[in-house]
C-alpha cells in the first residue's frame, strides 16, 4: 500500500507537470495558509460519503473505516472519535460549506499536492485534480463579505452555531419588503418562492400551521403601508422608507374615517372576532368568503366609497375592502360615504414620530433585547407554550446594532440562551421571529438554513 501511494503521488505530480488530465475549476477560500473547498467535492469526486446535519451544522465525511466530523464555525474536529484542532474553522459562503481540504483529505488517507493553482489528490489510486479559483482571501474565521451591503456569517457563540447575515441598512441600495404567500394572508409557500428576486430572505411571523386551519398570520403585518393583520403579542419590528429599523413593544391600531371625520377604530384585520364592539377590516389579501354571524353586517367599500351594505356572505373586492360589525353599529355608514383608514403605532420605548414613518412592520417574539437591555420573561408578552418559554428549539431572530446594521439569523437555543447570544453580538435591540420548522434563511439563490415547511410570510431584502 505504501508503494502504491508513492507511485500515485508521482503520477499525480506528473499529471500536474504535463497537464495530461483536464483540471476542473474549483472555487476555494484561502485563509491563514489554509485552502478551503466545498465539502461535497470530497464525496462527489473522491468517493467518500458526506452528510450535513442542518440543526447542529455538523459535517460528516466517511471513507472505509475513517469517520470525520466537523462543525461550521468550530476549530475542533474529530477523526474516529479523537479530537483534532483546525487552523481554520469550516464556514459558509453563499450557501456553500467550505472545509480545510488538506486536513480532510489526509485524515481520509489521501495524498495532497499543489502546483501553482492546481490541487491534486490521490485517494488509494483515485486521482483527481482541480484548478483553484480563490473567491476570498484572508477572511475572518467568522465572516465572509460577498457583496456590498451584505455579509454572510457563520460563527460559534456561547457554544451555539449561529447562521446569520449582516445587512448594512445605511446602504441606500438595500431595500426591505414584507411578503406573503401569493400576496395573500391565507396561503403558504416556500421562502425561496416568496423571495422573488431578493438578495436575502428570512421567515417572518407565526401563523396557523396545524390542524388544517386556514394559515392566517398570528402577528402584525404591514406591507407597503397597508395593514394586513394586527396583534398585541410579542415585539414588533418596523422599517421606514429611509431604512431606519425600529424594534419595540407596539400597540397597533387603525383609525377609521367617514367623509374625512374620525368615526370608527379597529384592532382586527383579516381575522374574525366574536367581540360585538369590534370593527373587522378585510382586505383583498384575504382569500375566500367572509361569513357573517347572525346580527352582523358588511360594509362593502369600493374605490374608497361605500358601495353597498349586506348581511350575507361576501368576498373582498380587488379595488376595495370590507368592514364587518354588528348591524346596529353599521348604521353610521351610508352608501356613497367616503371611507378610509390609517395605521397608528403606539410604541413603549421608541418615538411615535419615527413609527409614523414605518411602511413595513411585523410582530412576532418574544423580544430578546430592547434599547440595549435584555428583556424579561416571554410570559410577560403573553407567550404560554413551553417550547417558547423554556425549551431548546430552532429559532429565527432579527436585531440591530448601534450603527444601523441589521442581523438576521437562525440558531438552536432556548430563549434565555438566545438572549445571551444577541448580547454577545452587541445588538441593541432584537426579537425572535417564528421558529421550529418555519425557520429558514435564504441568501444569494440558496438556503443557508432550510425550513421544514412552507410559511405564510417572510422578510425580503433587495440590493439594487
């Protein structure tokens, strides 16, 4: 075996010198004199078995009796259970996971040789060579800058592997939008399909995901100034037209007008309530029939005016909205009246003036940090489930730094652990988004973390 390896290396060297084989192009990272290549190359080209466990960010490579485990962001690896130290930790760039090729190849029993930009590996006579194309040099072990405005980062913080993006909200080319599946509040879709040309996307607020219910959102959703749903649970993130990011505990309400005069209010949008004092707004984003309980009426508004008053099932007109309420309360409306409404935000810690400039908003939670201070117990924000209060689970989160950098990411942690993680990241304000199987982070055309199900809504980030 030893002799064949030497012969193999001579052959490989000869191949490099005379170029008798065509070398494939291979993108790589170069850092601290270490060449990093996509880990799947080992499996596809050398015949090793490879796998990637998304939740723990663990890379496994196996060949014959050798088993190697590495983790994204960690300089510790194991070879057949024996711990080894790495000069450079595996990392993710543009959705591709890179590993130190010499360490991995030699641990599998292969010989490695370089000649200028050609990498040659011989694993028991299976010879391969690649022409290396370095896409990043001298990268910090925790981050890789891929395009102005966005940084793709994977790092280990407090023992947790965090997959995340940093987005420069000071860059005027960065734009934010909140998207819903099929532009409706009643559907679900893959995050990658809702991304719709976005540079990056992360899942948004909670929604009805079980028991065959219509998958309506549970959190506040405001898109391009249009309120699609309202709730008072958790924390709310808002984006202004000039990319200012606000995170706070916010009460969101709607002020309604008849013929220019304040005449009604609403705390319910696109979701029925049995509260007889409520006015429910249904927008074209609500798909399907609106069934009216006995004693209720629908005020159908088209192009900003009352078109009709009905007491039977209706669908929302594309160029209008419907208000539902008790028949008695509907008597203040008359056919032909001008009707409009505006969103009002009542924040606890931040400026109402700033929130009045918000055009996209989403609430979820629980909060993690507000104005530089770790927040209290999730139960204080009306969360009751153990998977949120105490358990370790997959979490998506979003937060801001003092210089208006936005961090979006995902990690497996308890809420208390995540609060300490965002503190370690020096975030000023941060909050959870929906988690579990909904957690998904999409960047540059592929998933950095794949969700386990379709979701109702997401936050998209564009660069143009």
